């Protein structure tokens, strides 16, 4: 019986190469895109994460290669180094299994440009990399852009945003008008389509795989209500209770990734991180260790949510709420790939809960509120009142005397004051000033100082008995008393 991939117009060498990878049946997006790309048409393709979009453009590129011509015939642009490396590995695997001498090369900004120039002397037919580095090498005339037949924009919606579109257009302008443009992503906005349409031919086709939906069906979407300061504690509870084989944690600010990784490792959780400031080697090691199971947790920003295909990821946890609904889509898509089940948990404050409703509306998802109880993820009915406790309920009493003042803003963590509460009672009452104008600030333990401003022995003993915060409070009270005295004078 003829293989389905052969019906799409692929040579037997490529079909056999796919069989070695255990791939025998094309996905819906592959069935739709491969014939159109082979026909030379410009294509905009959209399908859910993990649906085989990379092979949907690599297979026709390999099929169309002219092995009699040495030089760059296809350029694949990606928004991140990690995605570029992943596409490059798949292209190398296809080349090895098929026996087709494509001569792939990886060009990313974090690597030394000198070594990349040396590799380009071999005249590779397929170039994969980041936009900035490829544009730089084209301008240095190290890449023969006039030979390019196909230009792929992987995660095209990201490449079409304001930070990348100018460089992408510059790369496209260096190629001939007859070249073909292919744009793919799990989410392509109307604005991205409009920008892409200006760069493509008039007969460009817009394809969408509808069978799988926008988000894989095997992913369970949960959210946990938490105060901001308790987010990391809740993260640790989730990891301890769920015990995921592989888990990805997402933050909005890449600068916080290294700190989060250090905290997790300090608490005995094997974690690694990928972020822009890290060197190429550190990022590669982090990805390799996570893939091979040496670490169970990978911490990343949205660069890690774009196109990465890592087998066995069971959980993704959003420590920070994604800023855009499309970001949530790509983050959640790192788990539950290829028909497997996955769990996406977002830790939100009462204020951030509105974003959950936006994701539900944008993608037709249904979130369930959960909480960790005795090491298990259970249904929760917590509300804002259970999470946000008024600061005014924190009362500091020292020997039955209230210390009043506005100095509590200096304390970073109200939870540290719990140990200082000696007794609770009604709200503190302000003392009325006597006729001599004495101020309200007093301690039961304080005694009149000796002449010369030095404290008596009993005063010193009383100070020694006070804790750190009590001493600070007393000092603030005395300072306020002196300020009022000086004002009166």
C-alpha cells in the first residue's frame, strides 16, 4: 500500500527517513501545506502546538533542493536561538536519514561570527538562524541571497511584531521577487497577516488545521489564587505535591530567572534556566540537561514558549501571568504534545484573576480554581478575602503599651512581626496631651534618663530584653518625640 506521504509528492528517500523516526501518517497541517509549498505558492499556516509544523515546511524544502547548485536555497528565520537550534537538529536528522546532502548550517547571534563564516564557505543549501545574524551575514556577502528559493518565517506572528519586522523585511528584500515565503505559527493575528500579505504574492494561500483546535485538548487548565508574596511558596507546594517528571516554569521578566533557579536549587529542586543574558553554552547545557532528565524543572520567559518541542513535559506553571492571551497559548502548548495529557497551572493574585477570564474568552478554554491541600491539587473556593488580609490587623504591643507612629513602612515583611505580638486587644487609643504638652509616645519599660543624656542601668536592661523590631519601634517613637519638642521650641 502506498504511503500517505508519497501521495503528497515526496520522494521515497524522505518517506523512509520519516519511517526511521516513527512517523508514517501526515498530520492535517502537513497534508494541507506540503502540496502548496511544492507548488511554489506563498503560504500562511496555523495549527495547534505540537502538530508537526516544522516538518510541514522542511519536507517540501528538501524535496525541492537542486543538488547541482551549491549555495543557499532556503532560509529559515526564527525568533529565538533555542527554536533555531531545534529546527536545525530536525533538518540534520532528516538529512542523515534520507541521505540527501542538504548541507544545513545554524547561524545565531550568540555564537562567534568567525566560525560561522568558515562554515558558509562550504556553500550550505539550507540556512537556519536568528534574523539579526542572518541579515548581518547577507550584508557581509557571506550568504548568496539571490539563490534563495524559499524563505520560512517560523513563529511568524512573533517575527511580524514591531521589534523584528524591519529586519525581516530587510532579509526578504535581498532575495529575488520569485522567491517563496512561508509563515507559520500556532497563533497568527489579523495584524500579522496584514503585514505578511504585503510581503507575499497576491495568490498566497491561508491554511488552518481545524481538527485539533487552537489548544490541544489533552491539557487541563487550572489557576491558584495567591498573594504575591506567597507565589513562590505555592510553587514549591505544587512541585512537592505533583512531583512532575518534567516541568516548565514561566516568568515575564527574564532578569528574575536566575534568582528563581537559585532559590529552587537551594530548596533541593533540580532546576535550570534559559534567559537572554546567559551565554550560548549555558543555554545549550540547560536545554540538554532538561531533555535528558538531569534536571526536572526548566525556568524560562516567553522565549522558551516559542516552538520548543521537548518530549515528556507534563506540567507548565505560570509564576507570572502571561501578558497576552497568545503568550498563554504558547506556554500551555509546551505540555500535552502529540496527544499526551498535560497540566497548565497559573498562580494569580486576586487582581490578576481577570486575565484568566480573558484567556477563557480568547481561546474558549475552561479554567478550574484549585489549591494545594495535604500535597494534593484539590478544588478551591477561596476568594479575595481569604488571600488579602488587612495590614491594620497586625498589632504590635510592648508590655501592654501601644507604640504609635508612621514608621512601619520601613518593614519589608509584615509576616516577620507575628512573633512580636505579645497580646491582642482593641485598637490602640491615642493619649491626650497633658497641659505640659507631653507627646503620645511612651513605653512602660522606659525610665527617665540620667543627666547628661545617658540611660540608667535598668534602662539598658530593658533595651536588651526588647527584640530587633521593638527596639526599632522605640527608636522611632523617641525620634518623633524629639521632633515634636523641637517644633514646639
